C-alpha cells in the first residue's frame, strides 16, 4: 500500500510539473505570407520578377512565331521541293523547336534562381523581425498560420501587427 501511495504521489507531481512547464511556454502565431506580401521590398521584387518573366516570354513568343512562319512557308513550298530538301527542312524545324524548348527551360531556371536571390533576403529579414518580437514578448514558439502551413486553429496571440511595427510599416 505504501508503495502504491508513492507511485500515486509521483504521478501527481509529474502531472503538476508538466502542467507548470507547459504554462511557461508561450505560443503565438503569424501569417508569414501576409507579412511578406506587405513588405515594400516584396513589391519591388515581384515587379522585377514580372518584368524578367515578360522579357523571357516575349523572346520565346517571337521565336515561336518565327518557327510557325517558317513551318507555313516550308509547308507551302513542299510540293515543289525534292524529298531530300523537304527532309532537311523537317530536321531544321525540329532543331528549331528543340532550341525553343531549351530556351524555355533555361528561362524557367533563371527565373527560379532570380526568385531565390530576391526573396531570400526578404525572408531572412522577416524571420529576424519575428524572432526579435518573439524574444521581446517572451514567446517561445511562433507558428506560421499561413493557409496550408498546418496550423488548423490560430486563436492565440497574433504577432503580425507587432512584427509589422518592428519592420517599420
């Protein structure tokens, strides 16, 4: 019986200690997507990315138009050309199409690299501000409440206004 009381007391103390420790851990949430969208640097980064995307798009569209025109020309001239000449033209068109696909892939990769280069420092700045506000508020855990981030209920402290204030907007 004495042994059973000792176990019960130990369990009660363990539960009480766990509750005390959990009460010490303050939690908050922030919508990081909303924060980054509101940052002035993000607007200029998005504009630069859009401009670059439009430039690549115009170049590729121009190449596609040129390829289509050449295809139409070769198609209309095909009956008057030899089989050997038509085969050479077909290979030429296929090569041009491969070149366009390569240019599309290269443009996509360059856009992705530029996005990483532009958004990385913005993300780092946001994270630093979140960490600073969390430390100032005595918050141990900050969850990202952006849609799709895994947080289902976010009724705790929202530190978005404090972080925006820290960033100066």
